[in-house]
């Protein structure tokens, strides 16, 4: 930790990964999303360990849960994105997926939140867009967050970039972040590394850090 200009400037993971400075964001670990990944079971296993480590250390946990609006409330952007994801040509061919309260929308039971955790529903890719997450972190004086979940190239990268614009340090737990497209996920990590706003670790590193 550097002390300069009357400020404490975190420089290492050890500086940031304390209950006073960080939380764990579990991004979209939902039944209907986990099931789409070939390595979904492996990601669940690593997120389970990250959760256990965070809770043992007293680090707060917050979940995001993505959902799709009813078609009557989906505008041109939402419909265009849904058509792309479902690979259909016309809006009339769309099927309801990740609707509020549906089985696929639920958080996977292996990583289910505790009553002491926070859960945020969202319709955007960034966990900060249209949600109270930034206010929650700032009110607690947190300056960073660990992030694990699905999917790295779809929602975790936008969340990390948005966080940097809010003055927060995202810490990506790389092997606990699932992806649907390996090359796109590798580009996301490379881009975040190049920008220099984020920090990175893996579950083994987190284990050594938090147990230490």
C-alpha cells in the first residue's frame, strides 16, 4: 500500500482483498446459463470454492441474475439481441427464456445465495447499469470487487470496464469465469490486461491470499 497525498493507494491483491475493501460478485450463475456451457460443472465447482473462501474471510457476497423482459415490453434493441441469441430471423419466432421466476432464471442450487447475501436482477450486460450495485459498494466504502461467474466475454468484461469508469477496481477470478466462446473470452482478458484497470487472480491464488 502506497501512502501519498494523504491517501492510501492499493497496489496489490493483498491490499484490496479484505472485507473492508472488497466483495465477491457472483455473475449470472443461473440454471439456464450454466447449462449452456460445456464446462458448466467445472465453473460451478470453482465458484463454490470462491464463495467458501470469501465467506470464511468475512467478505460480502452479491449475486446478479439476468432476465428477459416480456415481449410486450421488449423494445427494438431487446428484440434484436434476443433474435441474435436465439438464432431466429423474426421476432415472432422468439421463445420466452430467462423470464422472471422461471426455472432457468433461478441461481444454480450449488451456489445459491444465503439470506445474508444480496441479489440484484438486471436486464443489461453490465452489473452496474440500471442497478443499485455502485451505490451499495460506495455506501460500504468498498473500492474493489472480486468477480466470478458466466460469461466472461458477454457480461463480465462490460462489468469490469464499467467499474473502472466508476473508480472501482475489478478483480477477475479467471478460472472461475465461464465462457461460451474461448477465443472471445481470451480477447476479453487480453483487452482488460492491456487497459490496466483490472487485477487478476485464480481460485488457487485466492485460496492462498484469503487463507493467509
